[in-house]
C-alpha cells in the first residue's frame, strides 16, 4: 500500500518561530509537492521538487522554503511563522511516469498563535 | 495564469438523488484532469481523464472530459451519506507535472 506520511497531524506554534513540516514517501516517486488548503481557496501550491536537491516555486512561495536532501523526504520550512500561515498543509508525491496520479499525506493542521 | 474553476461551491442533496459536479480549466500544456474525494483528511484519488469523450466509471461515480470545451463533470448517482465530502478537481500539466486545483465542491448528502 502506497504511503505518504507527514510528521504531525496537528501543530501549534508561536509567531516568529521556525517551523519544520516533514513529509516522507515510500513509493520512490520523483516528484514531491507542498500545498496549503484554506476554506474558499482550495489547494494552492507552495513549492515542488522533481528531483533530489531540486526545487521550484509554486504559486505562493513567500514566507516558505523547502529542502530535499533525499529522494523520499521533502521538508517545508516556515522561517518565521506568522498568523496568516495558519492552515492545513498537504504533502503529495507522484511519479514522472505518464498517467500517474498524485498521492497525498494525511495533512498537518498548523495553528500559529 | 493556469486556472481551474469548480461549481457549485457547495451542494446539499437528499439520499438517492443524482448530482453533477462541474470543473472547467484553462491550463497551458494540459495533460490530464483528475478528480479527488476529500473527507476529513487526505484527498483520495477517484479518476484521471486524459482523452475526450471517454467516460470513466467506478460504481455509482462516473466522469467525462471535454477537451474542446475545457471542462469535466463528475456524476454521482443514488447518493449516500458516505458520499458527503469535498470533491476536488485538478488539472495536470506536462513537464513538471504540477497539479492545479480548483476550490472544490462541498457535497452534503442528508438522510
């Protein structure tokens, strides 16, 4: 059974803290993605990576950075958390093989107070 | 800018009703259209549509793509309370295979 695992289901952090969200996949997928999901706005792409050490900005990268040192792991970093980063964060992975859908992790609900 | 628009935003129906969810897209280098169902946690994959006019079916759910008019529909017949969820539509492009999502349709099926 394919699996994308996010390190935390729920997280509460203070404004200004550095926050790490971790995502691990066991499917040997090349592509990995970080989305945030907010009511009325759907899923918006923050960053994605198509190979180890490679990263591309998505639609809303401001205030975030990412790291992909190993193929199976993709980390999202909030350098200095702010209240407007309170959201549901979803990690996904996919293969570059044609016809391959993206598989999602269970999500991390981050609250910044 | 790539865009996916879903309608309606939300819908309340009674068990047994048939519903149609809509998804239109404007995406450069379009490859496929995907539908996901999201209950309390991770979106789960329903369908991937790449060719126009070919219906994909899974039980009471079916979906079709029109690449000329740039839209897709998801049909659910004989709805059940377990169909209550957010239904997400996403367009997949070629190249980096980014998924561009719509805002989703929140479906509530009442007993």
